[in-house]
C-alpha cells in the first residue's frame, strides 16, 4: 500500500492534519466552539467553490473565506454566533453560496464531492508541503500562546481578572481554528472536519486527568483514526471518511462507557 | 510591597445611571477592608474598576509598587467552570502564575505552587479534578490561584457566600492571616455582617450614590442598616465586634 505515491502523501498529510486537529480540538471543546467549527467548514466550502469559480487553488479560497469569517465572528463576538439561530443561518447561507459558485463554474460533480467529503487520495506532493508548513506554523503559535489560551479556555473569569487580553486571545484562536479547518477540509471534507476536531478531544476528556495529557491523547486518537481509515479504505474501496468517523465514534463510546463504569464503582468520597 | 493604593474621586455610570459617585478611599498594606451595602450599590462594580475591567468616567485608581507593576488577585463568588473538563487542582492553580511565553513550568514555578497550596491547605487536593471538589474546597483553590501570583492587592467578591458558616469563617480567617503576613491590601465584599465585623480592619459602606468608610463598629452603628439587614443581626454583630476587640477574640 505504501509503495504508491498517493498513499504516502495521504499518510503524511493525514497524520499532520490529525495532530493539529487533535491538539486544537481540546481548546475547541473547552471554549464551547464545536458548532462554530462546523460553521467554519461550511464557510470553507463556499470559499473553495468561489476559488474554483475564479480559477484559484481551492486552498486559497478556503483560507480566504475561513479567516475572513474568523475575523467577522471575532468582531461581532462569539456569543452572538453561539446562538442556535445564528448558526443555522450561517450554515445555510454559506452552503447556498457554495452551491451557487459551483453552478457558475465549470467544475464537475466530483469536485463537489471532494470538498464536501474530502479526498485523501488526491493529495499532491505540493499539497503535502503546504499542509506541513501551515501545521508547523499553527502548532508553534499554539505552543507560544499555550498558557494564555489554557487560562482563558478553562477559567475565563480568572483570565479576565488576571488582566489577560481576552478579546485578542479569542480572535487569535478563531484565526488559528479557521486555518486548521481550511487544512482539514482537504483531507476529511467540509462535512467531517467537525468530527476530527471534536470527537478525539471529547474522548480524551473521559480518559485523562490533565489538559496536557488530553491534548496528547486527542492527537494520538486523531492520528489512529486517519491511519485506520486510510488502511481500511485502501483494502475495501469504501470512503475513508466513513472509517475515520466510525473509528472515532467507537473510541468515544468506549471511553464514555469506561468513564461511567469507573464513576459507578468508585468508592464514595474519593 | 505596595506603596500606595487609593481610589480617588471616581464616578461610574452604567447605562446612564450613576453607580459610584465621587468615591474615595485608600487601603494600607496588610489591611482588610470589608465592603458592605445593598444589592445594586456598586460593590462588584468597584472591584471591576480596580481590576481595570470597567473604566471610571471620572477619577483614578492609584496603585504604586516599590519595584514593579502591582499585581491584583481576584476571587469571585462563582466561576463558569465546565466540571466535565479534566483539569486538576494543581494545573488550575498554575494558571494564576504571571504569564510568560514559555509553555512549561520552571522549578521556581513548581516551588511557588507547592508553597501556595500548603498555605491554603489545598496540597491534598493536588491531583483531584476541579469539578469533583466541594464548594469550600473550590473556594480555597480559587484563593490559591489568586495568591500564586504573589498579589499586592486581593479582591474577594462575595467569595464565601455559597459556603456554610464554618467554611466562611475558615476561609476569611485564612485570608486575614495571609494578608497580614504577606502585607496584601485586601478588599472583601460580604453580606455577612458578623464576618465583616470580625475580620475587617475597616469597613466601606456603599449605598447608591453615598458611602462611608471607617472602623467596623462605627460604620455598622451609624449606617442605616435596617433597609438591608435585620436590626437584631446588626446588634449581635456589633456586640461581637466590640467584644472581640476588647478581649482580643
């Protein structure tokens, strides 16, 4: 399987994107941004469609739309976009825009399917390099801002009282998230970014006791999901995204069951 | 140690309504100033002004330190913490350390956290998840997080309000001890007149648009507390305060 170039690219790009999604996903969960992440992927879909319409690379359109979306959300306030109604309006409008741009362009239906559901097998060596560079930059920024981001994500009241620039942290994180989503859309597709950004982190929450361990476990689970997905997809010809989400969901329910059992049999007062 | 901490002639309007009117007072290093007053009198607003979260329309908050920028610690009544998130007490307290780009903790940081946990009697909770702690334990952890910064000024916003009387006493007494030892200027808001009378060196009584500052017994005696508290409670509190001061209780 690994003697094919396209599988090598898929494994390298998939692993890198999974590490990034696993790490950033912990803060997505802590900050309650899972549905905003989902909105970003829809914004990204319309961005990729727009890029196709004007003759750009889809990643350029993805990055343009998601980063502008992040700045708009940051400017208007995350609270506004957490509202159920706001999210459903955004999802619908951007999905509609994506369909409009696609209908105006000359792209075939397979392109739509690639953007919506991802295509790990169609990644070129140039794509791999772009993904590597973006992920390294993103992880470096996440490491540099780790302490402040952790404080603001896990104890927002304390962070504000300690004089942290909470508005700046919020907008900066949304920008990082938008770049992460733009990268991941190419691998797992707009509809499943949500899965890779939230399920491994949710699973890790049930089996770890510290934030750092949660990041490590979440990244490991995301990487395992990509590896399992690629391998099974290669063997069976079924879509890779199905295996990734099925694996992550299985891990989640196992962790949930284990955590419930642990709580049930834990002696009172410990 | 802080050299000067004073609030000078501040006015604060919220939604066009004057909440604080020409308010001035100062707090000495190691002094505990109790803040009392009815709901909506501007007690929490005052703490937010000191924290820099709300800017006063007029007046200033002066804080000067002998060597560096003064550090303010804050303990609110409650915190929006997701109890499902796996953050251990030790990790939670470390969040309060002064912020540097370095993502890891140094040996000095670890010693500081350990000492703060010993001071606040939270060492035994180090490995426990914050969501699994009782109300009293959580308040001790919040206090530890504020103290780990080595603050010059400590602000407590009804931080013991949700606790039983025994836990309230324990925590307020601990705060008083630490503030005196470490020369921290402390402002604490409470609706419990007994607690304020017993532990505050001075009291700031705020009502909408008016205020008075002075010794606990003088303020409680002169202020019109009937609106706020049962007269019998005020009398009892005053009695306890006077007796404590007389007999060193």
